[in-house]
C-alpha cells in the first residue's frame, strides 16, 4: 500500500499487532450459541441529536450548523457466565447477528458531501493493513462501536465483558448510483460503508449499512458527525483510533482544508418535533425490520433566516397569438458564510401567467399522459413515463452536489374535469442523477380559470433540500404547450415563492409581445357547395372556413343556401347526417377534432335544427362534449334555407379554442337534394369573430345538366256545385296538380279559366272578405278572408302541408311607388313541419280570369290540391253572355294551362274543366 502524506501516516499497521489479531480471533471464534432473547433495540437506547460545542446543549436553531450530530443505539444482548479453572468468567453477545442498519433522519436535516475532500476508494480497499487509510482532511466524524466477547475472550468482571472500539469516519468517493459514502475501517474486516441517499416520499436523508459481517458481535453504535469537519476543535479526535480498548492512534491531526459546513439543521419551524427512525434486521431472519422512532425538540428561529429568491420568465416566441415554449429561471441565493445560517429551503412555487397566455390546444397533438402508476410518486422504482408525455426539460443545482440534476417536464393523467381544481391539468418535474442515484419527482397542479383561461402553475411542498437554481424549459414549436396572448404589449408574470421557514415573496417578471400585421383583422376564406353539382341529384354539401393564422378566432356562422338546395327531412330527424371538423389552436399545426352532425326538430323559433357534438378529447385530455346548435330557417315564399349557428365556443374548460378552421360535410346519402335550376347562384353568409368583427362571405354555386330533367306537370280542374252551374251561380273549384319523381320542379304556374267563370264583382271586393295587402305579406290575414283550403304532399317531409287560401287585396306599384289597386290575389298559406306561402296574382285578359303563381319554390311536390269555396260568398261566379244567361252544362269548359320549370323547360296545354253536370 502506498504511503500516506506526512502528518497523516498511521501510527502502525494492523499486520504488526499480533496481540490484537489474536484477540480478534478469540472474539470471532469463541462465540457461544445465540441467546433466545428478542432481536431489537434496548429500550431507551436510541437517540438522534444535533448538539452545540458543549456536547450537551441541543442545537435547535433553524438552518444552523451544529457542532456535531450523534446517532446512538444499542441492541439487545445477553451476558453469560462460565468457569475457567478456578475463576468465574463473563461473556456478552448480541441476541442476533445484525445484518443491516438503516437510519432515516428528519426531512430537511441535510449533509453536504462536498464539505471536505473525498478519500479515494482504493485506500479503503487496503485499509485493513493501515490504521489511518485516508487523509485527515477527509475525516468527517467518528464512530464508537461496542462488540461482545465470546468464551475465549471472556472477562473477569461483568463490566469488561464488552469491547470498545473507535474509528475515524471518512468521506469517501461514492460508487456510481450512491449519493455519499462515509466509511470507517475495522481491523481485519476492511471498510464498512455508511451509504447516504435521499429517500422517496419526503426526500429526507437515509443512511444504510448493508451486509455487516456475521462474525461481528455488534452491541452498541455511536456515530458522531462533525458540523464543520475542518474545525480545529475536532483535531483531538482527528486520526484517533481505539482498538479493543487500546489506543492505536492518538489523534491530534489537523485538517488543513477550508472550513465548510457539513451538517445543517432543518429550516422549518412548524412546531412539530422532528423524528428519526432507526431500523435493523438480522442475518437469521432478514425478512423483516425492527424499527424505533425517536423525536427531537422542535426547530425554532426561522425568522433569522434570509429568503431572497429571484425569477425570470420569458416565452420563446415573442409574436402575439402564437404557440410558444417558456423559459423559467428561479435563483435562490445561498449564504456567503460557509458556516453561517442556511438559506431556507423552497417550499411552494405559484406562477400566474399573464392574461391571454393560455394552454395551446395544438399542444395535444401526439401528446400522451404519464399515469400515476408510471410516475411512481413516493417510490424508488424507475420512472416509466412515455416519451410522448414529455413537454419540456428541467435542471436544478444544489450547493451540496457537484452534478446538475436534470430531467423532464411530464404531463400527468387527468384526475378531474374541473379546470380550476389543479387536478384536470397536472404536471410532474422529474430531476435525476444516475451518477448519484437521485430521482426526485415533483407533482405540479395547473389551475386554469374556466372563464378567462389564465394559467396558474403550482408546485407545493417541494423537498426540504438546498437548491440554488432551477431552470425549466417548456418546448417550443407548433405543438408547444402554451400560446402567447392574442394582443400585443407588455405582459407580466406574477409569482409567489414560499420557504419552509414561512417566508413569502411576491415576484414579477415582464416581457413584451410583438404585434403582427394581421393581428386583430378578420378575413377568413370561405368555400361551400355540392360535391356532385348535378341538377336534382342527391349530393353531399361541403363547407370550408379557414381563418389565416394570427387573425381573430372564428366564433359565428350564418349561411344562406342557394334556392332549391334542400334537405330530405323525412325520416331523418334524430339521425346523423354529416360530420363537422374543427381545427383549434394557433400556428401551423392546429389540433383537429370532429363530431357528428345530427338533424333535430324545432329549436327556438326555427322549425328544424342541427346539433353538432364534438367530443373535446385532445390527446390525454377529455374536456367533455362541446355541443353547438344551428337553427334551420326556411323562407316561406322561396323555401330558401338559412342556417344560423349558436356562437361557437371561444373557451372550453379553461382552454381558449382559438378556432382556425371549420369543415362540415353533410353527406348522408339521399339527405341533401340539389336545385333543379341551373342558374348561377351563391352560397353566402356572415362569419363572426371572437373579437366582434364580421365578414360577409360569398361563393359561386351552380349545378348542371338541367336539360336532362323531364318536366311534365299534370293539373286537373273541377267545378263543384250542381245548383251553381247557371249565370249568377257560385261554384266551388278544386285543382289537383301532380308531378312524377325526378322531374324539374315548377317555377311558374299560369291558369286561364273558362270565360264563363269570373271573379264575383261584389264578393271579391268585399272589405270583410279581402285581406289587407301589408297583412298578407306577413301572412297575417284574418279568418274572414279565407276562401278555401290547400294541401301539398312532398317526399322531403314526413307529413303533408295543409292550410287555408286567403283572398288578398291586389296592389301594383306605379312609377313613383304609389299603390294602384288591381284585381284581388290569392295567398295559399301552407303549414306543417315548415311553412310555405304561395302568392297568386289574378288578372282579366280578354275577358278571362287569369291566375299566375309566379314564384313557386324549387322544391319537389308530388301532389298539390286546392279547393276554392263556392256558395253565396264564393268569389267565383258564372257569368252571362251577350245572348243572356248561360248554363255551363250546355258547353265544354276549357282552361288554358302553362307551366315553367326551374330548369327552363315549359309545358302548356288546354284542359277540360270537369263540371257537376249530369252525364247525358
């Protein structure tokens, strides 16, 4: 073995002490059989104390450096007597052979492995041959051990039946995976390693001695560690060795190292009594631990500690309304006096981001959560969080470690649906050092205001360990976890840092958000139309809205569909008719969500509606279903459909949606029916933004192949009333119109009645029977103006439409807008699942009554029946001729019919009007 430096040379080698070696053999080979007493601690023997220089006064000052720290325990043992020759001999032995010793010190009581130089492990390996294997500067304390004696080493008095030993305890270079190693060397047994670690849970210090030699009859241990190992006051015991009661090395060495605190008290003054737990287990049955917990006086004087943290928070992206990472730097100045009071340990951190800086929905793309089972809080087992749950990195430095602790920021699984609870959005910081065997897992709560989306991150009850810096980096890029505010200017982060000593410090950090040229504008692109633009065909309807990045978020949609673009409502209420997809979040990669579009009945003042349900399941988060209703209004005159959506959500469970894109496909087969008109039309409407702006949008719409549609409507007319066939009679009129499937719909219908049937000149102008023109435009005609009934059958509805026919005041407008009375008109007011109003104008041409329905909706009707009442109040009357009265039964009554389809085709023919006359 190599020589020690001058001043540190052992006072002799173990190999030269033959007498001592013989005594060792006597102790180890002369043990009697094990006693039957219970394995464990002697009652009252266990203690853990931090004391001042007088050796008795307990050090209770928070953050102070004690003169020394002592842990003491004694194991149950049995003393036996026996006769050797003519004398009585005494031997003491432990009741079991101790295998492992473990001590858990109070959380917050810490040691600094870097307080002294470290002894190379190679010196310990050769320590069985050298009394002082390590330099004096590496000694951090002493250990006093009491061993039992066997028959061959028995004593002549009971007090001499145990053997005292005392050895230096050295700070040794730890192995990989160990935090610290404090070693003492026993003759012939080599080094005994007291391995320091940080335990899971409360992250207090734990020390372990494992696999103690079964041949060591340990009865009592008193470990003393020095508060400042380089303090000259410890020189008398520096290098002191006592072996089996014999001083082997007198001590008196000096350290030569700079003084630096090795031990420090806790910095928490919560009034509780710190506790230490001692555990031992035996070789004979190592399946269980025997433990005992002892308490120490409460720590006081926290008000004397100084807590002056600083913080800097800066987003990685300076532009407004953009995905961003976040850089958070926290610095905790440590005391400049290496042996003065410690800086209190950091307990709680609360960081409130500026208003408008929020969770980014796009951050959910590709994100998964780390479950509690994978994170393994409170466990030493390896962290098993998926790589896809990591959203950033974190580093921390400690004045007691050479290595930087590093690790990741992980998203934890959702444990609540209440955003402000801190359990809906959860994080964990994992700081590790494989070199030192450290794994610290810090759970974090993200509390989000459900109305504004403001984010507050809280990390509470952090470990009572010295930390001088924390560097947290949340990843940037289009999938960043956060988004910058949608407005520009100076922004402020508010934070509160709390120490275990009770200090609370409010901090602020500011940064600027840059304005972008498009910020605040609203000019989304818009496209809509039929997937198969063929007249009269079934086709999916598609809608696309795309808001350029940086512009105000979309939150309102109102559409006016082309005339004739209708839905087949029959049998489809309550059924899925399409799919809606939305892209949420700023940046180039927003997060897409989709959900069904379901046709529903009346909603508010609309006869039909759509319900869009988008499950807000983004990555590992389930924010519930987002339901948005759309009212479907049908214009009663044109049957044109207007879709008015409820406001699109701007925030869901505290997450601002920042809606960028909207895609709707109404694609249930047979649901959407194209117009039968090939005229150029538009899909138009109004889009609204979350900031109140609106944009009028319009896109061309046109179908083709109209000429491929047939157009062959059939109309039958019948006069009713056997006693109303002569001049002055008032016959009723029944008209039945039919049309086969697949034809172009009727746009215009013109009926010229036989010259024998005209408007009654009195009844048709009776004020009581004629609806006011303005009232008719509102379809608010009184019951007294009803002159008939009507019924329409369409395959687009579940039930026929029916209603009344009103006589309406005829009005035309002159060049100056003045009203000019004309012959009365008709209002056919159909009601049912939707309302339809047909207006027919009447005129007299060449003595014949002409009725024209000029604007018939482009909607399929397979059968339309209308009946005009007759009798005394009937509006139709049999006229006379120049020759006198007539009887319509005396001649054929013929009507001229003309129709124009929405595809431009015409159909015209003469039709005999059936009469109530008896057949000849």
